[in-house]
C-alpha cells in the first residue's frame, strides 16, 4: 500500500476519534460546509487546529462524523481497488523497500559517521540535524510499511495457494488451506478491510469445495457402475486361480500321504469319454479371460477410491459426515438394485449369466473395500442387509431364467458359474447358502434334461439294433466289447473265432450309456463341497431315475412295438437278463468314481435288477401274447365240416402247420431260461386246447355229426402227440397232456357213448369223465341231436332209430337235470 494513502487513512481514523459534534444547522449548508472542511483537510498540509475548532463551533458534529465515515469508506474502497490494481507494482515496491532496508542500514552507518564528523567538525550542525530527522522519519515509515506487508503477504500467498488448489481440483488440501487462512492468518490482519471481505467469502468457498467434491464423487459412482463387471471378472479370475492352487496342493498332499494317484473321481477314462450317441458335451467352455497382466492386479487396485476418501474427509471436516453417509448409502443401494437386474435375454447364452455375476460381484467387492478402508461409511450390518436384498433377487432371477434352459451343457456351465460366484462372494464375507439351495433345484432340472436326452439315446440304440447275437471276429473286437460291458464266459473264451455272444449289440451300448449318464450327473456335483457319501447318494438317485423312468419306459415301448417278432422278443429277454446281471458292476462303478465305500449301510441301492426283471417279465408276457397271436393266425385257417359223415383219416392241414410252427419256435426257446420256455410251451398248449374247445362250443355251429367229431378227434390226437413229444425239456410226465384232458374226456364220452358211467360216477373224484361238465356235454349233445334229427327224418319209423332217439332224449333230460340242478 503506498505511504500517502497509509498516512491519509491514519489521519482519518485519528480525526474520527477526536471529533464529537457538528456545527452546521442547515442541512444543505452543513453538507456544503462539511464538504469544504473535508476538502481542506485532504488538501492542506498545515496544522489542523483551526479546522478542528471550526467543527467544534457547530452543533451538528454527529452528521459530520457520519459524512466523515462515508468518506473514509469511499477512500477505503478506492484504496482497495488501487491495491488490487497495483498489486504487482506493490509487490515490486515491497521488494524495493526490502532493498531499501539494506540501504537504510548503510544510511544509518553514514549518519553515525556524519554525527561523529559533525561532532568533530561542528560545521553545518543545524542543516545536518534536519536532514537526519528526515531520514529517521523515512526509516520509521519504511519499518512500519515492512511490518504491515509482512503481516499481509502470507494472507495473500495463502489466498493465491487456495485459488490454485481449487483450480487443480485439490479440494481437500484447499479445505485445509482455507482453515489455516481463517484461523491463523486472517486474525493477524483483522484490522484491514480486505480481511473482513475474505472472512465473509469463506462460507461460500467451503460450499464450493463441498459441491465440487460431491460432483467428483458422483463421477466416481458412475465410473464404478460402468466398470463393476470388469472388477467382478478380475475378482472371479483371482478366486478361481487361488482355488486351483489350493486344489493342486490338496491333491499333491493326498498323493504324498497315500502314495497313489486315483485321479479325478469324475473324469472318465479316454476309452469311455466319447460316444457318438452321447448328447452331453463333456468339455465346458471357460469364458473367463486369461490376462496374466491383469491377474497380477487385485480387483480393488483397479479402482481409484480417492474421490470417496476426499469427499468423506471434506464432509467430516465440514461437520456433514452423516449427510454424506446417508447420501452414499442411498446411491449405492440404488446401484445395487441396478446391478441385480439381469441383462436382456440372459437365458440365451452363458455370456449373459457371466456378465450378470460379474456386475454383482464388482459392486460388493467395492463395498467390501470401502468397509475395510473407512470408518463408519458403511457397516457390516448395512452390507449384510444389502446382500440379503440382492441375494433374494439373484436367486429369483436365476430360478426364472434357468427354467428356460433345455441344454444340459449350458446348465452345467451355469452351475459352474454359480459355484464360482458363491466361492468368490464368500471370500468377501458374504454367505451364499441360498445359492447352494438353488443348485439343488438346478440339479433336479439338470437330471430331467439329461433323462430327456437319454430317451433319444436309448431309442436310437434300440432302433439301430438287429436283435441277433453278436459275433466277434478278432481278439480286438472281443476286448472292445468286454471293456464296454462286464461279460466273462470261460467256455466262450476257449472257443475259436468267430465267437458268438449271447446278447445283441444293444447290451454293451446301453450299459455304456448308463455309465455316460452317471458321469454327466457326477459332473454336477463338482465343487459343491459335498462328501463322498453325499455325492454317491446323489448319483445313485439320478441313476435310479434313469433306470426306473427313462430306460424302463424305453424298454416298455420297445417291447410293445407291433413289428417285433418272437425272435426279437426272445433276444430282448436275453439282453435284459445280462443287463440285470451287470447291475452289480454298476454299483461297484459308482462307488469307485464317487470314492464312497461300497459296503456303506446308508448307500442307496440301484433299482436296476428290479427294472430289468420287470422288463424281462413284460417281454416274456409279450412273447406269450405274440405266440398266441401267431397260433390264432393258424387257427383262423381252420375250416371244419361239422356235417361230415366220415372222417378223412388224417389230421387237418392247418393243425399240422401250427404244430410245425410251435416245434421250430420252441427250439429257439432253448436260449431262454428254462422256466420261460416251459411257461411259453404250457401257455401255447393251453391256448390251443381252449381254442379247439371253442370250436366245439361255438354258438354259430348248430349241428355236429359223428363223422365231424371223429375228424376233430384226429386233430386232438395230433395235439396230444405233440404234447407227448416233450417240445421243451423240464416238464414232469403228463404235465402238457393235462391241457388236452378235458377235450379227450369229452370226445371219449361221445364216441363211446358211455353215459351210464358218466352219470354213475358224476361228482366222484375218481370219475372217468371228471373234467367233462354237464353244461358242455349238454351243448354238444344238443348239436349232435339236431344233426341226427335232420339226417333221420325219413327213418323215424325204424325201431332201432326210435330206441336211439329215446336213449338220446333220456340222456338229454339227465344232462339238463345235472346242468340246471333239477332231479
């Protein structure tokens, strides 16, 4: 500040303290006089005594003081504007004044020298004393100016520093600078007007710093929202890498402790890892980027959290920490809801699920870092509440979107992503129990998808099979079959090639596909932290579902196909027998790959034995039905002349063809278990006997002559001879003949006309015609009686004919009495 202005300001202040009244009465006159006095004071360099006295002579000194204050304020503003305008010149002047200080010291020395010279010489004493007084005044002014500048310069420097920090967006240091300016530097210059102006601007500056830091924080929120998926991706990559390291260390520890390497319990051997009919792709695509450079950087290092810390510190210093905490939590809660929203058409590919997990994980990685690096901005309770809200929504969304999945490979990949996500989020202190419960639901859905796929697998196997015994030409073919299916026959191994195996090709292929299904089911249990027993139980339940629903249904549909002949049904029966025997090996196979003890009491037993036994029984029943249907085709060719007078002397042609057909088929039954062949033979004989009886009892047949009955007897004799030929070994003597016994007794009764014995022994256990019921005898008698009536209309007057008719009428009455219970 220039020295004249300083003097003028001091003069006005001293004058304001001295003056205590005004002397002008008229306001207009007083104002004019006051202006003149002020002009005189400002322009005059003479003593101010007369001027002051003129002021005291009036009575309006208060108005003069007000006008004086207004003039002082006006000059202060002029001074301030001039200071601002001449700031650089002022600083240069200060620099020059500092240089003057040294000159003053030199001057002082010169003065002292001059004093000594004046004392010595005594010449020009008055002149030199006056000059010395002037120099002393200048020196005092310089010292005063330097002292005032030394007080003001730090304030200006701090203010300049504050402006630079605000310009460079260094808000927290700017806030610290503002505090120092307010509490340290401004109190030193409080008597200056500019300090008051600065003090009034400090709240505005604080608010500007607050808003600027908040704007920076909002930008931070937008950035982490955009890059949260990348943060989550890196976090999952690092979690996967750490988990792989732990698993490798664990495997090495197991091998070191046991001295064996069982290998992965869920990895099939190369020979069983692929089949052309297997719809399940064993190789799941890994979608995580393998970027070695980024893997070295933690997920937290990818984010600059400085805006959060700065804003938190600024709000804390300004006493608004709670306001910032509330704002932060509300904004992050909104972002949590956004992160929980799935991408469009997420269910269509694995990429959608991966991106969804990444953005959720990125959000909570950031929150966990904020929790660990700040005090109270977020709390564990707040994060747990936020996670519960998000977890509930995540489970609902995954349940909805995964329900659209019909591809087992994609669902398995989704499961792997859920497991990896659960493992990663758990490392940050969040529980994932509901996700594990969801995996149980996905397991059931996964099994359903697999079973639908394996339905087509089994259908293709059954459609492609030729239902004939397999033949192997070389050792390699034989070993390939026995590697695929556990079959051993010492007698067969001794034979030379080509060798005939008892089962068709669908047996090893079906067994192999059951194992492939088990491998596919076992893949889902990977990384679920289940014990060997739990995995074993899960696999066994899935295998039972495959056997009881899928394979059983396919076998049942196969057996019921109309185009299958007896040979095919017989081969299916043989095949199911061998598959039933292989269930023991399936049990052992499951125990081996799951690591569970095979003799565990709690292990779920495979239902394969029951399933294949039921299928075999159904095939056997179908064999019986098919055999009866073929017999019906032959029986439909029967054409009896029931009015025949004499028999032809030989059996009917259709019956000879039928018996030849039965004999050839029963030879093929030698490959079936003895009980099956015997049951089929017994059923065939019963069906034949029943059909022949139906011929006699047919209501459409009105007449039966004795010649026709003799011809029918020849056919029954042919059937009895077939039964006596022992077509299937293993029957006790007379067992097959018993099926035709009712026919034989009925024919013998009518051909010998032994009614006296029939009526005498009726109801006795040792009756010769025990199996002949009165109803059937009556039906056949009526048909023969009607035939005789038609034949002997003209011979009714012969005595022997009349006697025969009377006897027949008597027999008829007695039979009716027996048949209808009358005496």
